[in-house]
C-alpha cells in the first residue's frame, strides 16, 4: 500500500516531505481499518487523489465505528492515530459508503518538487 502510494506520488511530482506525510497518514488510516474491518464485506480499499494543491487520502473498511481524536496516556498501546492525522491534515472526516462500513479521509495542502533540486 505504501509502495503504491510512493509510486503514484512520484508520477505527481510531489516533494519528499509531502510523500512522507502521505505515507504516515495512509499507514495510520489503514491500521485503523484493519482493526475496524469486521463482519461481512471485510475488505479494505485505499484511494489517493491530487486536486490542485490538495492531496486527499481515503481508506474504506467494513467497520461500523467512527474514529475519534483521543487523549492517550503515555503507556496506552492504542489511540494515537487520529491525533497524528488531525495534526498533519488540514481536514479529515468519515463518509458512509454503500454496503457495510465507511470511508475515512484526510486532506491537506501539498507542495510540488523543489525548483532547485527537482525533489
């Protein structure tokens, strides 16, 4: 999944920092989806799109729960993903999808390659 995102991002000419942010957000959303995808229709789908200067990452799963930003304690093993995503993304949300489950998405402004280095 991250490799697919990196390959897609390279075709879009995104800066390395943008790619790293996208990989982190995608990884956190996907990890949540693995935990949430239960019952019939247990599959996970990812999508990414660039619209002008905004990058959108979506992860769909069959789970019914809605992610929330928590206040994890230092020794908690879970509960940090939406904190991370809310810090990195300009916006995030949840949409209901046909069939069981939902799509969790994050959007943030991106920059293209550095004009001096091409990276």
